RNA sequence: GGCGCGGUAGCUCAGUUGGUUAGAGCGCAGGAUUCAUAAUCCUGAGGUCGGGGGUUCGGGUCCCCCCCACGCUACCA
C-alpha cells in the first residue's frame, strides 16, 4: 500500500440526547484530533469530519416527556456539542448535523441506490402497533415490566434499571407511551440488508485486508480487540439487518418507493452516512470536491470510535458502502475501549460522569491539562481509568514539574543572560551530552537527539499509539532538563560563557520544537508557546515536516539573533482543595441521583385476583447449578406433601450449598415452564433491593412446610 | 454456558517475529544542585511476568488446562 494522497478522518457522531463526558472525549474525539492535527503538521491533505446524530425515538420520547419539540432538543445539544468541542480544542474541519437537508438527501440517495440495485430483502414481521395513535411503535415507545428485574418502566430495547438488552416482545404488560394503551401485534414490512450474503468478502476484507483481489489495509495495523470482535461476529454468522423502521423522527424512506409511507431510515442508513453528507457540506463551503475523499483509492479513510461501535463501523457500514459501489472502505478503525471514573463505570443515567462542558467552564484555561491526562490514560487497548487524584498528579508532576519547568528555565535564563536574544554560537564547542552526564557532545549531535525525539513522537502517532507518542513528547522535555542539569549554565556562565551559549541556544531550539510537537496533544499550550517565543502562530500547515527537514540537515529551527519574549507559567500547580471539591461534587451528584427510586405501584387488583395465587411455605432440600447458564439454579423444594423442581435465576447471589435448608415461599400454582430443558414447577419469591440484589422471602424459622401464605 | 480483549514492581502501564542480568513514569529511600511553580538531576530498594502443565538449548512471549476482571451473547416465571 502506498502513502495515501489524502486522509478522511471521522469521529463517531454523538447522539443529541445528553451532554458529552470524558469517556466520549477519551474514546473517539481526542484520538482523532491528535491524528488529524499531526497529519496537518506534516503537510498532509486531511479532512476531519463529524457531526451530531439527531434522529431516533429516544429524542422524540424525551421531547414528549419534557413538553418540547424534538427540534428544541437537538438544537440544544447540537449547540452544546459544537461549543464543547470548540472549547476543548477538537479541530473539526466540519462539524455537521444529521437534521440538515443535505444529509436527508444524501442518505435517501444511498437508500435509493441500494433499492434500485436490488440489494435489499423485504421482510414482513410482527411489530407492536398502537391502535388509537394509528402507528407502529418503535422499541423506545413501548414501556413495560422488565422480565429480568421487574422494573416497571423498562423500554422495548433496554431496561435502564438492570441494563439488560430487550426486545419489545419480552416486556410483560407492554404499554404504548403514546396512549398508554396496550399495543397489538400487527404485521409491517421493512427493507433488510442481507449481511449474510456479504459475509464471505467481509471476512476476507477484515482478516486479510483484501477486497476484490486488492489489498486495502494491513490487518496487523488493526487493534486486537477490533479484529477479535469482528471475527467473533463473523464466526457467529451475520444476519440480515433492518435498514428502516416505523419511526416518526428521522429521514423518510424515499417516497416513490412502494410502501415507504410512514417509514424512516434506521440508524445504520442514517448516522454513518452523516460522515458523507458532512464532507459534502465541507466541500461546498470550501470550494472543494467531496468525491475524491470517499471514492478515490488513494484516500485513507479512518474512523475513530469507541468499542461499542466496532461492529457497526467494521461490518455494517462497509457493507453499505460496498453495496452502493464506488466507495472506499476504511483503512483502519482504531476503536478505543472504555474509560472508567474513580473505579466505576461512567454512567449518564446515574450521573457518574465528568461532563466536558462543565469542565471547560470550571477549569477555563486548563483545557490542555484535561487533554493531557485523557491521552496519558487513553483506553487504547483496554479499559482505563480517570481519577481526579491522577489528574492532579499528572498535572503537577508532569506538566508543571517537567514540561512547564523546563520551558520556564530556558526562557528565564535566556532573558537573564542574553536579554532574550538567541545567542550566536561557535559550533566547535563541545558541551556535556544530554544523554549521559559523563559524555560530551557537539551542537549538531544535540540537534540530532532532538530530531530523533520528534521522530519518535511522529512514528507513534502514525501507529495510533497516542499514549506512547505523548511519552515520547515528554522525553524531549526530560532530555532538555538533563541538558541543563548536566551543563549547569547557572554555574558556568561566569567561567565558560561560550559553552553556556551553546547550551542555551539548544534550549531554545528544544522549546521551539516542543511548540510544534506538542500541538496535536496540547494545542492551547502550543499557541502560548509560540507567543512566548515570538514565533509565527502555527497554522497546521506542514510546520512539523518543516522542522524535521531542518533538523535532519543539522540546521537550527530558530536563528541566532532571534528575540524571544518573556516567560510565563504555562501550567499551574493544582492544590488538593480543587481536587477534593471535584470529588465531592461527583459524590453529591451521584447521591442526589441515587435517591432510592421506588417502583410505581401496579394497577389495583381485586381480592379474587389475589386469591388465584397459591402461595406455599417450603424448604429447599437440594440445589445445583444449571449447566450452560450463568444465573440459573435447579432447586428441589419440599412442600411437605410433595417435592417440586424449581429453576430459579438466583445463581449470581447464592451458592447451591449455602441454601440447602433455606425456608421459602413458593408460587405453587404457576404454570410449569421449561428452562434450559428442565421443567420448573413454580416460582420462589425473592425480595430485591435497589442494587438488584436478591434475598429470600421466608416464613419464620422451622415453620411447617406446605401451608399457605395469604 | 459460548465467544472476544486483558491479567507484568505499591499505583498506572511498555514489552515487536521466543534469545543475554524483565523496562518506564508516579510513589518510596538516599545523595547532588539552586536557573526554575519546594521544581531539576543522580543512585537505590521493590517483580516465582494470574496459577499449573507442555514444546524448546532457551518461554512474559508459542501450545493445553484452570482462576480472575471486563465486553458481547444465551438463560432469569
């Protein structure tokens, strides 16, 4: 594969239904931003694309709940996203939105093209339908009792209480959120993309990089967990996926297609095509042609996403692109894993998160400090963790003590000794090497060390190893500190001023190199440094490439005689009270949210309804774990007059040997049901707490078995 | 239960195709130093590389079994 002519880089489109937290940032936005800023600094042709994902049922439901329009919600979050990204320095070339007409047209064109080519399979299935509202109900429009945790407000696709993934037909007592009525099952027809038909080429493409006999990517360059998850799906066999849904808020299925009425494009045919429509808008705004970026084989397409999006970007979207024809496939999908927060999973609903828009407000001027910590702890290959204490430590120990201090030392000394003018030097002078205290080095040899340091940053960014690249950046600064330490200008200025000139000139060169090399990671710091050095602001147009070329030729970056400005602190120490306040804030928000949520009391029943239940006291006399099931125990219950076999989903909370002799209450007249091949004759009553933990409901100790409970 | 990514120093993590005494940063202990935001630099202590077996002249690295964490998935009357 040749060096690409141009790059098209995307970050996952955030869903316009809630603010951005640090997990989003560490997952898909900072990584992309580092990559594109680097490419620009190397003089590459690169376009960085993103936008808000603004369709879907979750938004309409929320709008209904809050009594506002979906448009108001998406406008609110789209504006917030744009502002947040700008303030934390995510340098999109185009941040677009899927509600724009150009996006509707683009995704409809895609659909039309696939339809005309006969790629779709039409399938008729039964879906819930609200007769009073006269419409099919999206998963999110159906609420019912979760079959797993009995939460009464579970959605048709997911229970937000226990987190399990559901299908609408799983819900007990489903009801429509539109009318509150019980929905009926009715047939509906949708267009499916037959992924099963594409399985063979998708597998070859993922595993070898070859499509249609042409090598398009190097699988070794893909991350393990990305390849692993793709293979896992491929091995499991791909199923046709619906590309349309019965939704009210989204992109219409092109109306000339028979049966299109009331149908919208599903997220697969909507959100990722947002990358393309966003590119079109960028091209229109800048007098460019969007097509080479999506259709020319010499373009490298890179998707930055979180691990929850791997299958989507590595299998489904490529399938759509190839089915449409004329489109290139991604050369890499460097998905990150997840970032935890203070030992727990980040959770929007539980309000366990650091919100980026709050951070940029509360820590204005400290954007790079967050970026630095996020990159240092980026979940590149496994889940990682953000802690406020860690944030404080990286800030104080690395940004202040290492980087900021080195730069300050150079600026202070240069101003003190030479009035801020970069000293002219005699290149024949030898100084102490920055590499080892006992060795000597020439000016040019030290420029070479700097060159190698920059190369090291560069190589790691190319490999999508941003943590390593950041470490390499900090090594440049560390070597700078060593150079000063081994040469001790403050001592030798009086005795060996010519040596000191060489050292300080080098110091300025290193700081100047850092002002360019730090930019992908710390763009705000880069700007400040350029001002301090009195050097032109960075436009991200080949500046890194330019200094690499100079250094490779052993040429200085900053000429002798250049006047630098005064130093100022780039980073400031963060005190304990700031950190303590943030931790307290986190705990408080979480506690406020965790206020025990009581389930709503169900509809009133009559005594007759109750008396239909036959509850009996009993005792567990045998228990064993069910094979091939994580949650199930097979229990034998003594009812006095008979023994029952009961399969119960309590294995996560109780070991079989611990519950022999446990007295229980059994629903004795529940219709038997087979679970994993074993007939369960009844149900044991369990109490559940707010954490979802289970406890037995039992009669007093040594109660007689087999008697009724009422 | 199935599949997948991981399990390396007190903490956060590097360790390429198997090859000499397993590394970095932070923290800790000593020392040097003062240009610098009590910053910097040097030295040191600290690891049966999750456990067990195997292949090999040689295994953190390859193979098998097991344990733990996370994710996806099935099961939850």
